[in-house]
């Protein structure tokens, strides 16, 4: 039910156009990724890093991260930029049709 509701709220408009590099990760209380919303090329790049449904985002499993901090502080978290995000963005740009870099 939560996934169905989130699919109505996080529409493709949330991760296309100016937001084409955005990624939304819906996790259960144990920080297991249930659903990942992003443009197709972002999903492919994220999977190259092992970010996919079923990935566990606890601090013990993958170090300090926004999802673990959100749970620890019981708050929503948005991050603007990290080294991982910059790397994923570079991979996405390389994979865009017509891009030769």
C-alpha cells in the first residue's frame, strides 16, 4: 500500500526535466530499499553502485549516509550533493543518447 501511494506522489515529473538527476529511495524501517524512483538512466547508474531494491542503507552496512541519519534523527533528509551523487551524475551524462564523452 505504501509503494502504491508513493507511486502516486512521486510521479515521473519529480525526476525528469530540471530534476532529471534526482533519485528517491523508499525504505522500510530497517532501511531496506523497497522502491527507487528516478529517470531510467539514473536507475542504471545507481545499480552500477549496488543501489537497487533490497539494498540495506544502515550505517553498519554502508557507512554514514542520509537515510541512516534520517532514521537516527527521525526526520526527512534531502541531500544536495555528495561524491557518490557527482559520480552517478557523470555516469548518467555519459550514457545519454548522442553523448560521445
